C-alpha cells in the first residue's frame, strides 16, 4: 500500500479515512550538522523514520515540514530558521487542516530538539481551539525515549548533534555523510562557569559550545550501530501507533 499521503489521490484518501484516522506528520529542520553531515539531516531523518513506522503500522505519512526552530545555529552558514511563533502557527494550520478532513489522531514525528517548545505550544493551542489532542514524539532513539534499548551500542561519553548516534542513524537511513570529514568534539569555552551549568537558563548560540558545528564523537559511528538504533526506535514507535489505534 502507498503510505505517503502526498502520493495518494483524493478518493484514495477518502477510502483510507473509512478505516483509519491516524496520520504521521514529519517535522525536521534545515540547519548545519558539522563538517560531515548534510544540512537537511533532521528533515531527512524525520521523513525516513516516519515512512518506516508507516510501513509497519499501515498508517499514512503527511508531507514533510523541513524548516524548524533553529536560531541557535544561525552563526553557521546554510542554516535556516523559522521564528518560534511562525512554527507554532504553521503546525496549527497543518494540523487543523488534517483534523478538518477526519484525521482525528495526528502524531508529529519530530527530529529536532529545538522544535520541542514550539511543538508543545502548538499542541496546547490546538487542544484549546479544537478540543483535539495531537501527539508528538522524538524519532531519534534516546536513552529515556523510544528506541532506548538500541542506544546501548553508543560509546561516546557526550554528544547530541552530528554525533556518534546521529551519524550512525544517518548511515542506516542512507543519508549523505562524509565520514572522512567527521571530527571528535572537544569541549571549548563557555560563557558561564561550568559549576553553574544546568542551573542557569539563557539563550545560547551553538557556536559558543563548538567551533566545528558538532557535539560528540562521530568517528565512532557505523552503519551496524545505525541499524540497531533505527530498528529499536521504529519498533517502539510502531508499538505506540498500534496502541493509539485502539484508543
């Protein structure tokens, strides 16, 4: 079955809605990912992970939202950001359109940490304005999220951006990666004393933490690790979708 909403005809969408009211909405970002990963990494991952989950569950994938909230990356060339409120508004408009047509259960498949707060705001406003609950999940495997079991293969001590995990996932998904350009990140300067880290909230730019644009050690990445990571996350996400069908 074709699981991409944007490749279906109107009558095919109507037929789908007779049996199923779930749709996955991939949301990524367009931002730098160090010296070895492409600028569309998060957007690519959001769509590819969504497609794999859709194949396992028989649900549809909506068109990708490739721009996200990335102001902290704007000191690196090639990054593009929406404002916080623009992302909130676009998410609301897209979700309201889907709800209008009968997609009662929308799952935002997020692949960028910077989108988390705008998504939360959009979910709150959609619920307030329509009475409909929209869900959001992080598609990257996380130690405390979906695909937690798979993250046991990760060896790096610290990471989070174009790192061992993200690079391995990209390898498995078939993304463009220049692994020979990958560099291990060494913590650099900080605008606050390290003893206060985690206790103070402020608006930080990404280049304050890394001059190379990545965090972690992508030199440890491999396609084999990526396979374990992706399969673990897809399995857990598919289980959530199957549970959602029964609500």
